[in-house]
């Protein structure tokens, strides 16, 4: 990418956005990455470069911002996540679908050159293979979030085939980060548990101890995102969304990894409605196609991720 090209990040105050903006600014320059959201982001994002209030549902304002800053690439992260979306399905559908449609439409008009849009393992459902879930399989999601993400994947593929839009996507597993608070996802326990451990307080998990889910340390997820966007166009052969895989573990396995650092830490379990969402998703993901097309490979395993999270959260 030409380092003078301007990147617009929509949803910069969220869990992914907080990390992605800083990584992009480090790589391409602070003033070449415009952070936007409907709320103020973390201090590092707010202070390190341009920030604007922007609602992705306001297509005219998105258009104006793209023109004002001469934006070439858009990272569209604004979305309502799984557990939160179930509380307000109509708004979740509106934000997750029409926000994407606004950006895809601008790209189809030649106003934006390249788009990143994240999908999720929530596109899979109880009829999808649970072990090493492949890139192509039955997808019957059971949540509003999953339905909107699967629909979004189809729209991305459609806009690429019909209009030649250079849109790229990955299906994120559960993401684990020390930089920001979780955003209402079913996998958020894997972040909350670290905060409780450092506070020297017990943790009550809302999933069963043996609930295995695909997860990924945020550094791997951010690296995957940027590597995908920098890959040669001819190598990107999946325009719906790529499977990527990192770690898979259960709450009990994560708890045991944390107790190697905090021996007195205790956990108990009180499964709630999020258990049903987790039960509908695969336990592990096959990402062989991403590896083949753009050389994806994760770096963090459970042990190294746990140590890194604790080290980072301990820092003032």
C-alpha cells in the first residue's frame, strides 16, 4: 500500500478497533489512519491521530468523510455482537446490514478502493461440523448476529462479482485482548476472567466448564487482518469470508492455565442463555484455505497467550 493513502476505520472504539487503529498507525503513519465511532475511543486511539464521530448508518456523512480525507481503504468494524444483538434484534440487523451496505455501495460507485469487513464463527450453526469446521459447509446460524454476518458474507461476494469491489473478510473466532473492554460477545468470558484473576477475586463463568470454542489472541487477529489486506489481489479467492484459526480451549482449560500464575484463583459456573449460543458454534476451525491463499499462520497458543495477557494487564 502507498503510505500516503488514507485509511478510514469505522468502529474504532470497539475491542478490535482499539487495537487495529494503533497497529495501522504504527505501520502507515498516525495521520494516514482516521479513527471514527459513535463514542470516544480509548486514550491512545484518541490522542495518537485523527478522530471523528461517525455513524455508519449515515451514508451521506460517510461519503463526506471519505471525500474530505481522500480515503482509499475502509475497515468497517461497527457491529452489534452476539449477546447484545439478541436484546435488540431490529437495531442489530439495521446496524450490521445497512452499515455494510452503505460502504459496499460507495465502493461499487468507485469512491472507495478496498474494504475490510469482519465476519465471525457465529455464521455457523448446529448443523455445521463441530470439529475442524471447514471453509465450505452448511451454515444455519441461530443468532441475530450470526444471521446478519452470514447475510453480509453473501453481500460481499455479490458486490465483488457484480461490481468488482475489492472487499476482504475473515471469520473471527473469540478474541482476547488486554487493551479494551469486551463488546458483548459470547466469548467475552475469556477476557473477563483475566481481570478477575488480577483483582484477586473469584470468577463466575456463564458457560459450562467443558464448552470448547475457537479463540484467538488479539495480536494474531490484528496481524491476520493487515496481512489479508496487504495480500496480492490475485491471491484473494474467497470474497465471502475466510476461516482463520488460533487456539481452541474450554473455560476449565483456561482457568488451569491462569492458576499457574495465580494459584489461589477460583472459578465457579452458572451457565446462562449464552450457553445456547456457544453450543451452536464449532469447537475448532479448519483454516487450511487461508493458509494456502495468503500464508496465514497463528503464533500464540494457550500458554503464551495467558502469560502475555497477565504481563500486559499488570503493566500500569
